[in-house]
C-alpha cells in the first residue's frame, strides 16, 4: 500500500491539473456560447 501512495498522489495531482485546465476551458466555452446567444437574439 505505502509503495503505491506516491504514484497515486502524482497521478491525482495530474488529474487535478487536467481538471483545472478543463474547468477554465469550459468557462471560456460558456462565455462564448452566451455571447453568441445574445448575438443571435439581437439578429432575430
């Protein structure tokens, strides 16, 4: 068990970094989507 702990920790840290990057990316997508939605509403 103790042998696997450092590996689990490093993989967990990598997962957290990927999750954080995905969260920022998702927030950008949501902002773009809202802006385009407002743009469509202005046209129609």
